[in-house]
């Protein structure tokens, strides 16, 4: 072969070297054992999926994220999405709410309702859920402090007379993620781990269908990690939470089925499929061999997927439709349980109704027209995919060993080690874009003059004023003595180290706001500050 004909070197998005082609000899060389490493769909180690029939038995849940302006407008958008075929709810909160600031807090100015829905009072949740039966929908709450948000959702159910055992949904409650990726600190990590364990304990007894932890590998990926790091950090977090729950006295087969994952689907289709398959295999083995699971359901890695927000470009934004479709295919081929597809205009602003409708239609076309949902794990048995899954698994296990050597996920976060390895990976990724080694169509290659701008969804300050007025009216009309008594009882329970969920529910029913609940926990546990090593990395 002449030098001119020599194939170019190729690597996966994570840097895994790729051969020109793969054949049976590659599996033989790896000692491939179908029964041990792959198995049939619905069988340990669940490489091919957690259900024998997967989408032939039940389609994945179409679960688009929404939240903006006020709870009333967000309710209108939820109904809009349901009318267009959404099958699960997924609500995100604005930044003040994430930090447990009421909408009239001085630090909330200019941020209310901008990148999520404000949530100050029980009335806000009632408006958000108006006309929606909690017993009939699966609700996902994107809230990295479930000990504040879950009591509101349960208080509404109690007020409506809906039994807790009929509530189905998920808390994206991942305190370790907050410390290594998000920066939305409310209390120090040790306090957050204790409060998360309160949520798990309470739900194991009273809300059995609720997923108390959703480990947000998506945010890990969006904050700079590659696919291997996303997988390893997510699994290591799951191990840390499981050990904390076990120390509380909870049984693995009670809490493991309520741990789920929230993962990203990026552009490298085959590596993403391999990631999902390898993660299922590793998690099943960890749950059985390290965490003490005996029920196979406790070994399932169930996950929601969102297409990659960081892959969206302002340049030539219609290209994002193609990117999102490829990423959605990766999620489906990898066996996701629910899916959010980004709208093409999200790199510019919150999505318009037309854009979000197209995002839902993308999922519906993949489900009903592409044929990929007709067969379980259709890429299973591919020489390339099985080889890539094995290689990916080895790299994840190697990184898990490094995290373990740091003292586990909690200590690795406190020391800044997790933050550092993500920074290094992000630097590699963007250097490749800068040099042109990684092509981003329309950004560093294939550029064209931009055409007419697309309509941009804008939120005016009038919605913040409206929300602040609602909050102040709520405070004026509630029984403030009853509110303060309930908050004192919550404070006392927190100081004693009791499980805080029931007294938090009572405080919400007595009229407490999100900021007042948050202040109780900040008073007891203190405020968390950005670790010094993070400031250096930034």
C-alpha cells in the first residue's frame, strides 16, 4: 500500500484508537464470552438492555425539559408538550430557586424565570400542576437538593388526597455533581449527603415508586468531561450514595431500584452506544458483587438521556437538528428509558414552540418511522460495537480504580481531583477544535454567511415582577405564626439529626417558602463556598 493510500488515523471522541475494520478475530483476541459479558436482553449483566422486549413492549418516555417565566406559563407549556405527544414531565427551576432564594431576594434580581421556573410557595406548585393528576404522570424534578423540593411535591399530593404510593417520578438529586460540576451549593457536602439519605429513607418507606436519586452524568459531561469520565464519575457517585444509604440501615434491594441515571448522548454515535452498554454491565456487576443486591431489578441501570447541549451551535443552527437526531439514535440504540431531544435554537435562547415541537417530532420519527425500535439492541453482535464496548468498559474500570485510590468519590470531590481531571479533558477537547483536528461543521470548517436570524424567545422583566407580587401576597395572607412554629420544628429536627422530610412537608403545608426551608438547612449546616482549587481551575 502506498503512503498516499494509507488510511488516516482515527480515534473515538474519547481518544480510543480505532481500527480500519473489525472482524471475528478481534472478539476472539479479547476472549469474548457472550453469556458472561453480554447475555440476552433482560438477563444479567444487562448489556443488551434491562427488558427482554425493550421498546417492543413499551416505548421510551418522551420527556422534554421545560420551565420559564412563572408557574402559570410553565403549566401552559407542559400542556402544549403533552398535546404534541410528550409522555412524561420534566421541570427545571430557575437559578434563584436552585440556590433556595425566594424570588424577591436581592440576589434573585434579573434571574427570576429566565432559565427555569421560579418555585417559591405551595401555590406555585399548585399552579404548575393545574389540571395534571400527580397519580397519572411521571414527574422529573431537576433539583439538586431534593430535601427542599420533594416536601413541596408531597405536600401538594397530601393536600389533594393523592396517596404517596401512587406517585411516580424522579429527583435529579446528585449532591456530588453539585460539588464537581454545577456550583449551585446550598449546604456543605457532608450535610448534603445526610439530607439525601433522609430522602432515600423516607421514600423507601412511604413513596416506593419514586426514584430518589438521579445521577446526572449529563451535567458531568456538559461541564467538560469526556464519555469515559462521564461513565466512571456517575458510577462512582452511585457507589458512594449506595454506601451512605446502607450505613443508614437501608437494604440494598430496597434502595438500589430507586437509583437512576441521567446521561448524555453526544455526537460519536457508536461510542455513545458502547458507553450505555458498558455502563449497564458495570453497574449490574457492582450492584451484585459490591453492594449486596440479590434481586435482579436492583442490578438494572435505568437512565434518562438528553442530547448534548454543548454540541449545539449558534452558527448555522439548523445543523443542530441533524446533531440531535444522531444523538437521539445513539440513546435509543443504547437502550434508554426516557429521552429529551434539544431544540435547534437552544444555543441562542430558550426554545420557541415551533422548535420544541420539532424536537418532539424527532423522537416520534425515530420511534415510528426509522425501524430502530423494532429489535432489541440491534447493534449487539457487531464486531466493532462489541469490541468498543469492551475497550470502553476497561477504561471506565481503570478510572473507577483511580477514584477509589483517592478515597472514593466524596474525598475525590473534596480534594478537587475530579474537577482537575475534567478540566484536563475539556482542555484537550477544545484544543482539538482550535487546531481543526476536531471538525465542528459551521464553526471551524464549512462556514457560510449567516442567513436571516430565527425568531428568538424572550422573557421580559414583567414576569419577574408578577412572581414577586405573588410571593409577597402569599406571605401577607398566610398564618405567619403557624409558619414560624413549623419552621422551628423543622429546625429542631435538623439539629437533632432526625429525618427532616416529614417536618419539611408540614412546614410547606403551613405556608413556608422555598427560601425559608433552605435557610433552615443553611443555618444548621452552614453555607458551602467554592473550593479554592476550583477557583484555580477556573
